[in-house]
C-alpha cells in the first residue's frame, strides 16, 4: 500500500496504518490503550508522556501559527489524561530557504504559548533538509498525574453527559480560508486548555473520559470514545455550538462541521449530576465561553445524531482525507 494524505487525516485510514504497521511492532501494555498520552509509573504518582508532529501549511494563519499549535496541541494531549503539564522538548526540521525571521517568529510564539500553558521547553533538536522554506516541528510533552485520578477513553459510563467546550471547526475553517485566499474574520481556536482543566479538577468534577477535538473532528473523537468504553453516545444536533461565520463557510463548501477539526476544544464525558456545574466552570474559563452540553451516554454502541427535524443519523469516524491538514 502506498501512503496517501488520507493516512495522515486522523480517520479510518490513519487508524488502519497505526494498527497494521506501528502497533504491530511496538506493542506493549502501555501503548495498547492508544490514549492521547501514556501514563508511566513514577514515585508519588504517574508520568504522562506524549509526542506529536506538526506539518501545517501555511505556517501562519489568522489566530495562530505552527509554533502556538505545536505547544498547545501537545499540552492538551497531556491534559486529557488529567496530567499537570510541566516540560516540553521541541525538534525542528527546517527546509533550506527558510528565513531566520520566520524561525524567530515561530520560536517567540512557542515561548508565549508555553508560558500561558505553564510549561517550559527543556530540550530540542534542529535538522536542515533541502526544500523550499517549510518548517516541521515535533514536540514531546511530560506531565504528572496524581494517584487516584483516572481519566481514560475506556471509562465513559451509561448516564454520563457529553460536554463540549466550544464551537466546532474554527481551526479547520481558518486554515482552509488561508489556503484558498478567502478574506473573512474566522480565527483558529489553537490554545492550551490548562486553566480550564485546572478549574474542573480543582472543583472535584469526576471526569470519566476526555479528548481534545483535533484531526477527524468531533465525529471521529466520539466514535473512538464510544468504542473504547463500549457505550452508545447520543448527540443533539441543535445543541452543537457553531460560530455563524463557520456555519456559513462550511455550508458554502459542503463541509460537515462534525468532521472539521479544532485545536483548542475538549469533549468530556462525566456524571449527569455534575453537568451543570462543569458547564459553568468551563464557560468561566479562558476559551470556554461557548461551551455546551451536547448529548448523553446510553447503552448500546456507536454514535448517533438526533437531528433538528426529529430524525436519527449514525455518526462514524472520518473516512478518507480530511482537508486541509490541520496540524
């Protein structure tokens, strides 16, 4: 099989590639959970460890850039396991022809985002290859999880509510607008969700399962959670938050918001009796003002969408290539 862009889009093709190539050779109990961040044993708690690579085009877009994206994306993966992020490494693959001013701008953005997220960049690497001015970044993140805190894709329970921290598709729409040269006010939502998670954990909210909504969009993320927890997730179409500009943009291009990616949103499954309190905390946190409770967890399997017209539609993972590449 020849690799296509679909294998990097975060949907079925990506999952098949991971299963048939990497998981087959790297298999171990820690990797088997396929979580956003691995939890490693440590004295007095556990280490959360994750890595990610960023190959976005263009490097700079309305609301962010590859530097902010690389820090926020890695920090958010740690947060989704309940970790307190502490350290990052950053490795750069730089094509010839890149301006040092571009690299300085990216590094400055990374430093500002790291400060906002409460992490420090402690190690790195730089490689230069022939090319035409593109930059690729790999980041690795380390955080710490206290004993007794268990947040996992496999821990969603029947009766949970589904809380989404904000509007769908902002990052996806901002990038596609930049690539197509479309002038609009849509901004990427790329952001670290440290303060939001701290608010939820400090208040004692019992978070069962979480994911940040990135490649493949909400539809893919919730399908993965439903499968891992062996539950059914029911969504209400009218409850899904969508910015008017993104709604118009996605409608014009025929893009389904459920499969459009974000880089500063989380989805959390938690006890129904804690839903309103959790919603209040998220809405009071940076980047959470448009949060909403969008569904429930029931017995069964898969994800369904109850439409505004009263119909029911099955939601599956993204199949094929999701355009544009968002991270």
